[in-house]
C-alpha cells in the first residue's frame, strides 16, 4: 500500500480518537460543573437578618464627608457595607479587589468601608491600598447593631433600606456573589445547597455565600 495512504489513514484514526476523548472530557467537565457548589460569601447569623430593614445612621467618613447608612436612597443604588480592620490580614489582602469592584459597580452600588478603632490606622490602610476615595467611616455602633462577629464581612442593603445579602468575603468573587441576591432566589449558599432557597418578595436573594473563612478582628 502507498505509504502516503497509510499515513493519511493513521492520521484520521488519531483525529477520531482525539475527538472522542475531547467529547468525553467535555461531558465530565459539565458533570463537575453541576456538582461544584457556587462560590459566594458564607452567610452567618447576625443581629439584622436578610429581608429586614437595616438600621439607619448618620456618620462622617475619614475625610469629614457626611455619610448616611441605610434607609431609602434617591439614586436607586444599593449600599454595600464592608466591615474591615487594619489588624485583619485578610482585610488588607482584599483591598485590591475592593478598589476594582467599587469602580466597576459604582453605577448600581455604593461601597462603604466600615471600621472600629484608631482613625489614623484606618486612614493609613486606606492610603496604602488606594481606597481613600471610598466612603470610610469609623463607628463601633454600626458593627454592634448589625452584630458583626468576623472580618471581613459585607452587608448588602437595597435602595429601599432592606438587607438583601450578607456574608464573610475573602475575594472579589465573594463580593460579586452578594450582588446576585436579586437574581438567584436564594438567600444563602446554605439554602442553595439544601435546595430550599426561596425568592424574596421583589425577587431578591443573597448571592451565594462564600467559602467558609474570615478573620476575627
């Protein structure tokens, strides 16, 4: 037999085998995708639960600008409170993601950093990580009213002043997971995995909560 014909036959056999292998791998990837739990912020029990009205506060941020937390917003944006601390290593690692997240989502969400402790230490952290342009308030009472126990912790409040999502956040994916609260119909990753999540009255639900973790302040 002509060697060229033989090589062509062998080549087509190799292509056929590779095609079958790729299809098998694609199927396995699809199966794994269905089995892997969604990545989101891990919700924990707090003083204010999802679906409840958030307490309102009138504060001044580190730059002396007026800041109102909670309540109905005229601009229609949600408000994402992110509780952080200069002595929390994970909080510092998260700052880069916070900066890009706040910039990309600014049309629909106002990201507010919340701290408790020495103002200068918080101001230094903001400067070091380039987030000094974000609202950053120091107010122990806010964390106490929300019942925040671990850091970094985020609480999403919608334009009507209602808490729609919350959880420990360790990455940008965790932050983004909170924003799908009004899309998924699940209030937490726990509800998603249990298959018992229910849509909120306006279709809101917490973004799938994240991998368990977080750092005590």
